[in-house]
C-alpha cells in the first residue's frame, strides 16, 4: 500500500545535516509539598485549560490547546520529551539507509482505543489524510515527503524529495488515526495512554488505557475543564476544584503563590505573541500604517504589563528556543513621533479606528493604551476560540492578536505552514490564512528545506525572517514565559512545548 510519488519544483541539492534544537532548561520546583488527602487516589486529576480546543480532529487543526489535549489521546511515530528531545513513540526504531530513504518499524502490540491493532495501513492512511484532506492544517509537516509505502504490516518506507534531517521531528506532529476514520473526527480514537470517556459542555473526561506500551497511566480519571476566565481558573484552584490550571495571569500570581495549598510554576516557551495585519485591505494595505502600528508599541512595557515581567521583547516570529532565530534581529523601539508622522502621510492625520480580534480571556488593555498614544483607536473584539480559529484559518481579514508556536522546535513550522503560499499539492501553506506570501519568500523557504549544511540552512532561514519582518504584516511583540497554578502536592514539570500530559503528572507520595 503506497501513495503516488509527487514532485516539487527543482531545488538545490542537499546532504543530511545534524540539526540541534536550541532549548532552555528551566528548573521549576514546587515549594514544600503537602501530603495529599486520603481521597486523592479515588478522585480524578482535574485540569483547567484556558480555552476550549478548536477541534478534536488531529489533522483539521494545529493549535496549542487542542494539541495539548490531544497529546493525551493520540501519538505520532515519534515524540518529544519535555525538553524537546526526540523520542520513539509508535515507531520504536528507524534507520536511514541513504540520503532520501527512511525505514521505520512500528512498535509491536500497540492498539487503538477500540481494540484494533495499529498497522502500517493506519499510518499510511493518516499520512494521506494529513497531507491531502482539503481542510488539513498539518500538511506542511509532510512537505519534504515524496512517497510512503508499507514493506509489511509493521514496517514503513518513506522517501523524501531531498535530504531532510528534521523529518523525525515533523513526524512527531502528525498523529496516527485508524484507517477509515470518520470525517471529521468528533470522537477521538487514538493510541495514547488515555481515551475519551465522556464529554459535556466545557469539559472532557479521560480514562486510562490498560496495557499501554508506555506503562500504566497514573490517574484513574482525568477531567479537563475549559475556562477562559483567568480569575475563575485561579479561584477554582484555590477552592480545591482544580489541581492544575494553565495560563495563570500576572494578576493572579500573587494570591496563588501566597496560598498554602497551591504554587506557581513558570517555563520558557516556543511561543511568540504577535499581531497579524490583513495587509491587502485598508488601512493596513498602506505600509506606512503597518510601520506606525509597530512603532506605537513599547514591547518592554508590554512584557511588564501583560506578562508580569515574565518574558522578553521580540523582533521576529520565533523565539531563541527555536532553530532559525536571528540573533541580531531586535525588537524595534517605540517612536511615537515617527508613528504619528507616518499616519499623517498615509492620510490619517486625525487618527484611525480599528477592530482588534483576540481569544476571550485575554486582557489587551495595555496594548490598546499604547496604540492610542499614536492616534490609533482600538475596538476590542474577544471571541470564543472555537469560532475565532476557523475564521483565521479561512483567511478572514482580521486584525488579530495571538500566539504562534513552532512545535517541532524549528522555524520551518512557521515558514512552511503560515508564510509559504498555499499549495494543496505539496502541503505548503496549510495554516496560511491571510499572511503575506511572495515568490521571494517561497523560494527562500524551499531553499532552506534543501540546504546542504546546517550553516547554510540557518542563513537562509534568517534571510527569510528578515524579508518577512520587512513587510510588517506579522508584528512580533514578545516571547512570554508560561505560568501554571498547581496544587503543592502535585509533581508537575512544565514542558517547553506547553503540553499538559496527564501521564507525566504524579501525586507526591506521603
């Protein structure tokens, strides 16, 4: 069983290179633990996430909340540990007999949650669905793969269009589903350590999978609650309703840290918070307006006011934990005089009013005040994530504040998925939305994907980033440090990718 070979436009020849993921290890130890109450073993692990996932279909979305939740239910052929080190998953071993060929052998004895054994046919089906589904948001992870076929029920051969040393990183992001899965997938059936047990408004209940290859899951039940209001998440933690809450805001940090029952953990991330401008529509189609918006922002102050000082200003769409980060591409300084002059030259001497869309639960008042200083009025339009995400992916012309993560640890996630022009035949642009794409950027992205050595690849990614930033249709603001609120008797180590995996969380022993 195989897919037809495909060809991309000619590329520069390349040879395999070793790619190091730049990661920062942060120790985040809890304060002195308190023994869990007697009923701990009988009750579920209760997690409050900051938003509801946009979809439970692992191929029709690629957003952080859904990926975090679904990482408990699904697996790829490979995986990452909390420090972004590559690990085997459904593929227990692999080899590369030549520059373009990968042989992967499936882990024996693995099953889907409905009892069906995992075979090479399921993997081929998943790859085909991920790349060729008209609504796929993960096809860009497979842009370098020319063909795949099953050598037997447990062995796969992948052929790449060019030497592609980060293939195993990308395969970690393509979740494996059973062959013949419904479209769309509403009730997940994966191979992860937990399975879907029940769902209701604003919540999901997971149950452990007996005999999972990674060992017995540590919790008899896991309840995920979706609560966009940060104050309610924090109050629920302090009231004993939740054991772990994500995206603890700076306003809640003090009262959680002061509690004898809870602690605050923080972690550096792969995320950049940014503004997306619909550069083909007024007033954003004028480059002077886009530059004025950028110059109106004091990024250092945003870090202080929006992230409680936990983060760093950023002048590009990837942070220092991602391969391809440009060392000397600094965040621009605020310049209100020049911002006002540019707006006047663009015909907005008396200012302008814009609508800014964002996920509900965020507080953008500091950003709005800064833009007002340059004469840019902002109407804040919060939206439910499950409704806002599809609009962004469909290319709705929205001025938008959000976060972007390169979840393989490589800047190609950004360039292949969000920046390269949309091409359903190759998988490029699967998360394109309404972002700028140009022939030059497309060419640089493709050259980076076939670079002959790591130095050449890094230089090409840096050139692409400089070119992207010059157009100012994506305005990076800062790299945040993620904050969690946790019970003091819970052993939880935040991951660099931000995923909350119940199998990695334990109650502290008495």
